[in-house]
């Protein structure tokens, strides 16, 4: 038999460890790029898991709140090497991003008044407006398949823009209406797009369509209860560890709630993070939030890692350890925000995975997700308008309109939409233009 016809050998724990570590450093491009990287390496090249089993795990991750690419890594790591495999896969997916983003945030805070840094962010901010608007278009073009779903999107936009209804209530309402709607008009709530099965055959896989479910992945009620209790204990221990620092305690509680409503990806939950981090707790300002999104786009890992930026600035600005320990305070805030944001994802996979493994058919609870996804389009559009207002009218409507920034945003959107240019290349080009514009302005 050729190598392509033989089932690959079980990878060692350390072989998988170094793969997940490498993935943590190269996982650029948002969830689509990260999932594509995993598919190419794990399905096509290494054949650790078959196409159908990979997509089955992905479909589960997509209906969960949280970062679907990271939760997919946890799922595959868990299938390969039990609970420790899942913990390692998910954690290594995040750690490089946490350290890189923390370092960049420190540079941003410590040297942000330098002309070079200011110039780079002058160019990045219009790119962020285009990126968020492009995200709304991209999700909307897939999700809004009929007038009813368009209505969901319009209603969610009005709810958050005009009525200032909190994001979790919008998500919950959309999910409930989607569930009810699927009973009344099921054809309206068929999830469009998504990840269908592929007809390509890459050869027999270690975890194949016909291989039995591993013993550790079989559902046991006792294990579900035990894992849930462990999760609650770990969460409570984390909250207890922050009790002496009220700002960190607030972060732990806030980012736990944020983790449970991150349906639709990072762009969807950013308005909620803004409401809490900027308006309620005042850990950072609106313009700083935009800068954090730009940094998140240019670093590996899930885009929702922008929470580390929020936590870093919150710890720094509130001087939680005193004026002489700002770096330590910032890093503590970043760690707390990251820990509580991603902790629930481990529970969803390690406790819920056996339920998913009990059937390899398509999941049947997509109607609430369809409603939520449609509502998310309106929420993201609101976010784009919020960012656009702060970029194009930095002094408010009474101030001047920034035509140069508007042209940059339009050019960036066209590059993303029409020419399919990579997001990081668009950000890099805008940063270079912004730097040149700032340097030219200082010389005149």
C-alpha cells in the first residue's frame, strides 16, 4: 500500500504539542484563515482527522459562543489526546497572541505620543472602518437569504443604535425568535452558506468516518457533571483570586458574560465590550478601542483577543498596582481578560464534545443560530457607523469632516471587497499612507 492508502500513525503528544504551538504563532487571517490552515494541515497533509469529522466538529464550534477556530482546535486536540490534548491545543492557540498583543499594547501606551506611532494609527483607523463595514457585508451576504432575516438585521440595528438595548438581550431575543420561527416557517430559517461536506478524498485518516468513537469521547452523564463542577470551581477560584483588586474582579465578571454572548464572532461582541469597557467601567476610550481592534487584526490568534488589549489598558489606566507598576498592572489585566473570555470554551468542548460525538449527522439546532446571525449583521453595521463617526468627525459634527480619512476608508473597502486583498496587507498599506501623511503634515 502507498503512504496515501495507509492510515497514519497516532501522533505523539509532543508532536501535537509542537503543531499547536506553531499554529499559535501563524494563525493570522481571522477564523476563516485559521480554519483553512487547520484543514490543510490536519485533514489534507497529516490526515489526523477526516474531512467529514473535521466539518462535524466545526459545525458544533460554529453554534457555540466564542472563537470557533480555537474551539475547533480544542475539539481535535481532545479527540487525539484526551482532556490534556484539548487543554494544550486551546491554550497554545492563545498564548503567543496574548504575549505579542501585550507587548504591542505596552509600546502603544508608553510611546504613543511619538510621531511615528501616531502616524501609523492615523492610517490604521480608516482601515478599521472599512474592515468592520466589510465584515457586515460579508456576513450579511451569506446570512440574509430572505426578507424575514433582513427584518431581523434591521430590528437589531434599531435596537442597539436608537434604543441602546444591551447586546446580550438582542442575541437572546434573536435566538428565541429563530427557534419559534423555525416551527412556523422552517424554510425561512435554513442556514445558508456554512461549511458543507467536501467530495475530496485525501486518503484514510486516523480519525476517519468509520472509525469508532474513542473511549474517552463517549458520553457519560457522570463525566458531564464532573466537568461542569470542575469548570465552576476553576471560575470561582479565578474570581476569588481577583477579590483584592476590584478592577480585576470587575473584569473577571464582565468578560465571563462577554464570553457567553459572543455568537457571530468578534465583530458581533465588540459593541458589548465597548458598552462595558468604554461607557460603563471606563477602562479605555472609544478611539483606544479602535486602535485595539487594529492591533488585534495584525496579530495571530482570534480577533476577540482584543479583550487582552482592553484588559491591559484597564489595568494600566486604573493603576491597580500603583503608579510604579504600570506594566505589571497592564499584563495582569490582559491575563484576566483572556482567562475569563476563553474559559467557557473549554467547558463547551470538553463537556459537550461527547454529546456531539454520539452522532455524526448534521446538527439540528441551527434555527436559533440563523436568527442570531441575521441580528449580528445589524449590530456590526452599528459598530461600523460608530467607528466611522469617530474617524471622519473626530471633533464631533460641529467640527470638520476628514475627507482624507474618508477616501482612505473607501479605498480600503474597495481593496477588500472588489480585489480580495488580504486584511493585513490593507492595514499595512494604510499604515504607511497614514505615516507619510502625518510626516508631511508636520513639515508644513
